[in-house]
C-alpha cells in the first residue's frame, strides 16, 4: 500500500497517510490516458464551422439562360455550387464531436495518472487548506514555500478562501475534489490536495 507524507501550510511534515492501492497503486496505462484525453478534448470542441448550401445563398431564382439553342449545358439556377457565388457542396455544418467511453475506462485512466504522480513525487498532501482569509499574496507565499511553479489545488468546494485566492495566480488552478479533470491534471503536472479531499477522491474512484 503506497503512502505519502502530510504537510502543513508551512511545509512542515506533520504525519503520513496510506493511499488506496486501487487508486494510487496502478500501473501506467498511456493508452487509456490518451483515449480519455481525446474524448475530453473532443467534448470541448465547438463544432461551429458552417457553410451555406444552394438553398441558403442569396440570388435570383430566374433561369440563367434559355434551355435550348445556346450550345451550352442547361442551367436552372445561379445558386448551384459550380457557379461563382453559389452554395457550397458537402461543406461543414455545426456538429458535435463528442463520443462516449466506458466509465470504468475513465476511472482506470484517472487512477493511472494519479499513481504515476505519486511515484514521481508530484503529489503533495496538506493537512488542510485553512488560509483564514481571502489573500492571493498569502497563498502565493505558501505555494512558493512548497517550491511549486504550476499545480492543481484541490479541496472541498466550500473552501471559499482558497478558491478566490487562487483566481489570479498564474500557473495554478483550484478545483473541488469532485471536479478533477484528467486533461488539467496532466497539464498542471503537480497536484496539491488536502487530506480530507484525497479520501473523498479515493471513495469516488473505487466505486
């Protein structure tokens, strides 16, 4: 069973905590992580590219020229795709790029990423995030004491002081323990999480 040290906000070790083997003791599965990241990024795509068909472009409805005795191919409208200013054939239209993958695969990918962070010492557990006030400078000093330049900060969603203090910190983002995103977890590399939140995260991922 893996275990990590627990620190206070002064970066002093105050104990250790045992981590769940099912969550933090998994092998690295780059294939599952890649699939989940691709799924999440596909859900983020706007899919708003659009072109006008022959029914959407403005133009006359009159026949360009008479049907016979011109020596030219018969034409019925100037709005056809092969005319200049006409509609677009087979062009893109608003669509969703989202697709679904099994819940077990999503959880296995998250556990794999968390396990690798724990092995690489990029997981830091703090006893609690009790800042006592909304102060960005105070939180910046705490993170500087941890020696971090980029990290995801995780605690309960009711920690207003941490959420508001982290808003303007470049390289850091706050997420509640129920809203961790695999794409962001990989982008910020380091994870700073409270002791209570890591237990709730384990319970969620062990289901």
